[in-house]
C-alpha cells in the first residue's frame, strides 16, 4: 500500500544521486582550481627567478648594445605561454616605475627583445574594453611611441576607461603637444582624470599653450574646466580676457574655476570684476569670490567690503573682516571702530582676526 504523502523510492534515489554528483563535481572543480593556482604560482616563481638573475646583471650597465639574449622556453611567444608573458610585462612595468635613465632603457630593451610589445598590441586590439585599456597602459609605460597615432583615435572613446588611458598615453608620448585631443573631445572628463592628466604634465617643462583660448570656448564644459586649471597652474596671462568671459558661463563649475584662475592671471582691474561677480553669483560660489578677493582686494573695494560686515551670515562677516584687515591700508582701525560702535558680533570677530584665531 502506498501512503498518500510518501515519496516514491525512485525519486529519493534520483535526488540522492544528483546531490552526490553535484558534490563530486564541486570537489573536482575545487581540485582543478587549486591545481591551476599552484601551476600559476610555480610559473610566476620561474619568471621572477629569470628576471632576478637578469636584472641583477643588466641594470648595472648598458645591455642594449650587441648583447646576446636568449628567451627562456616558458616566455617564448605563443598562446601556451600567454599567462607567463603577461606576468612578465607586469613585472617589467613595476620595475621600470622605480628606475630612470639607463636602467629604465634596459627594461624597455628587454621588453622589446622578448617581443612583448606584440602581446601588448594584441591587448590593445582586443574588443573587450578592459583588455584594450590594459594594452594602452602597457604600450605607453614601455614607451612604444610608434603606437601613438593609433592610440590617438581612442582619446574620445565611448568607454571611459579606454578614453582615460588613451589621453594619458598621448601625453606620455608627446607631452604638452598631446593636449591637442582637447580640440575635438566631446566626452566627459572626470575630476579624477583631470588630476591624472595634470600629474602626467607636472614633471615636464611647460610646452605649447597656443590652443588655450580655443579650449576656453569649447562646447564641452569639462574641457573648459580643465583648461582653467591649466591656466591657473601655469599662470597663462595671455588668456585673461577669455577667463573673464568664462564668468558669464551658465555653468557654475566653470565660473568657480574661472574665479580661482583670476587670482593668478588677474590685473589691477580684476578685483572690481570680482566684486561685480559676487552680486550675481550662487551661494556656493560667493565664498570662492571672497577667497579670491582676499589675495587681490585694494582700498577701492572698501565700500563693498564694509557692506559685507552687515551681512546676516557670520561667516561672510568674518571673511569680509579678514579681507579688510589684510588688504586695506587702514583696515585694522576700521575694524576696531566697528567693534566699539557696532553689534557685539563685530567685537567678537575683531578679536578673532586680531589674535589670528579661526572659527
């Protein structure tokens, strides 16, 4: 007799067989993974041993001239050795980062002698974005300038990571002349990418800035912001009028960077421009205007600065008082008079700035 709620024995057997089969499969896959990891680790150790022996000799002199060199079997070109060769590229790049001069050239020589640039080019040509970005990185790190023109085409790539690496690459190859990609850039430039580009340019001697005026008029707001940062960093006085024109931009970020740039490229008329800008600015940008005035204001801005002392915001009062004390010829006397005859807050502010205490 079959009970109404009993499970047929065949079903139990099938379920048991399925569970056992899955457990065996999991154990088999785990064993294969561990075996692959051990093999990769052993391969990495062999590659590292080769480099340790080679680098200990090569980095002491010039190996690029008539040096006999034999590629080990595990690093011969071919799909079978792709993992070892990719690991070798990574090791060479990491080593080169800490070297300059002849030692760095020796690393590049080894990279080329082993034909590793073909692996990097294959990565660069790959359809997957992360492989393409990695290929670009390897090529510019190993100074393969012959690939510059092909990499140039990706400075406006749809993929953010490929675009970032390509922009870094053209600067690595061409220095300031590589900034020409800004002429046609329509994609965004993140704040992080702008920092990376500036970091790439910082060690270099300032180059050609003839295109600054055009970049400041770019329809791409990120290009304008980046150009304003360059204008500020390298004090490019020739684009002062273009920077002032950026104050009329509907983009608050562009205006903020233009205000900061004017500290470095402004002239005696700039404080008046900033005073006028303050009245039209957003709440977020007004403190930036005051920070700029703290470096540029004169006695001519005193009427405006005195108005700040009546602002209901204590932070504005404090910043206005600092500017008066720092920039106006009789600033200390004016603030002292206001402290004696004005509201109690003016006395507190005066004591703060007189004693150099920030709040």
